[in-house]
């Protein structure tokens, strides 16, 4: 059977709990034209200022962009920033019932000053405050209700005092009882507090600090020491421009080089990786596939300024640059296909049973690709030849290929084509709407297929 859309095509809707430190990120953008007469420092003329959820909040935004149902658990202050955080996350569809207000706590604020696409300075307003025991107990009660409803738990630790050792232990214990994997983005040098998590994802400097070994120590030795002290199933170390490496308790190692066109800003790339890994594992992929996809998504993220959300459509487009077979879908992949096509205008070209490579086909593909819409080809053949599909997928003009679907109504509802064309022999005809496509195809199928 022809290779379909690979790991990406297995993506499906999922539910995730994001628990950790919620921050309020502000971006102050302007330009520098002179040096201050008061001190040898640049004077930035502010042009605009915008704010958004940061820390665990950025993970939530990444996940909602990927189509997840997200429960957000953490603490905020009774202040303007905390209220803005709640409103923004709620507007994005996240469940914020476990985002609790702690008396006397101030929501952390990070203000990044940016001029000419370069970050000049970051100003932090925060106080690292241990979590009140009363708030911790409320959180744990909420977790006992939420975690059994989820497929994955993401711990986003920014070291602001919320994730106490006892709270982390409770999260992991409840998750293990519910058979829900836990992925940890850690902070600090004590990784024993994350003991028994499913996946631990430190960066390179965090890994060396946690292992308490000199920088001259081989990475394999660092990994085995962390696996020993943390007792996690998998260790995933992000290594900046070197990509990432996966280690397991059996001593195996897999490296994944970074795939980026240009490095603009690494801010938020770790959150992007965490989100994609959540999606992949919740969709039944293994950690190797998850890491590969996360690495590619991070490559997209660092090509833009600030914390950005990478969409599945962008990820699919980047995957096409590495493997043209990624553009091939079948009827079981309608969710992934819908995500790929979200926000795009496209034409649908239907190829009837028995269609082969002909001058008419090439001419039609060329003419339709010259339009402003993307081009999707639907192959109405129960047994298409692999060579035929591979040749079509290799054409730059063809954006997506869909193999014959058993439920045509569901397919048309899923993809919503803007224009529909049918190629029969050397003749191309245009259909007015999706129901005309169904009528045209049903003549070749049993009524039971509709």
C-alpha cells in the first residue's frame, strides 16, 4: 500500500492538562535613533506595546492552536495581569476553572524591549513565592477530577514557586493511577522532584546542572545520571542549534538535528516542542516520532520574533519539503486534513477510476495551479497504482492528494472545496457545489456508500 501522510496524518483531537507557572508577557517595540545624554544607553522610541499569556500560558495557546481541548491549572494574582490572562485563555477556548487566585500573590510580568527585531532588554516584575498550602489542596482536588478526563498531562515549570515538590508528586501519582502520561518541562537543578514522570524535557544547560557534572562530561553519561536520579521513562534533551537527543533507560540514544531556515528568536521554542509532543503522544505516536515532529515545529518557531503558535497547516507545509508523500491522505485522516487546509482557499480536482498519466492530466493540473487557490486531487479509484500516486505527489503544483473515501458526504463536509472539477478522459468539467460531486461519483458506486 502506498505510504500515506506519515505520522502527521495520525493526529486527532485530544484533551490535555497544562499545569505550571502562568506569566504575563509584554512586548514593547520601538526604534533606537540616539544615545541618552544622561547615560551611555540607547533611547528607544516606543511604537507599540502588546501583551499575551506567557510561561504555561504560552503552552496553552500552542495547544489550543493545535486543536486540543485544554485544562489550565495554576495560580494568578488578584491583579490586572491575572485577569487579562484568564480572559485571553478563556477566549481561546481553554478551561480555566483550575486557574486559581492566590491572595497576596502578584502575577509575574516579563516586559521585552525590542528594537529593529532585536531584543535589547527584558524587565521582570516578579517575586518567587511558595504556593500557599490552602491553594495547593484546592489544586489537588481539582486535579483528581480533571486528570482522568485527559490523554496527556504537561507540567510547565518556570521556577516561580507554584510547583512545589508535594504538588508535583501528587500530579504524577494521580496521572499514573489514571494511566495518563506526564511530560515535564523542568526548571532548576533538582530533578528528583519529577521522579516517575513519563518524559523529562530539559535543555542542555539544565541537564548538566541537574547531573552535577562538568561540561567536559559526555552527554551520554549526563543522560544516564539523570535517568538514574529522576527514574523517568524517557529523557529528551533539547540542544539549541544542535537539535535534540532522546535517551531511554535501556541506554539507547537517538539524535535529531535542527531543521530551521533562519534563527530569529528562540523565545518560546521549548513551549512549541512541548505542545507538539503532547499532541503526538496523545495521538498514539511513539516518542521518536513525537521528537522529530517537535524538532521541525521548533524550527518554524525560531524563524519568527517572540512567542508564536505553530499551526498544523504550517507543520504540514514544512514536512512537504522533506517528504512529498506527506501530502497523501485517506478517509481516516480527515481531522489532520482539515487542519492542513484551515484558512486556505483551494480547488478540488477529481480523477475518475482508471485515470493514468496523460497530457490532459498534466495540462489540467498546470491550468488549475495557475489560479490563486491551492490544488487538491481526489483519486476516485479503490486500487490506485503506487507509481501513479507517487508521481502526482512529486508535482509541485499539487498541494494535497486524497485517496478514495467510503463516505463522500463526510469527506465533502470536512474539506469544503471552493471549486470542484472532474477530469474524465481528456475533458474537464466544473461542478457547482459538493452535492453535484456526490451525484457524479455515486453513479459509479453503490448507494450504500453514501
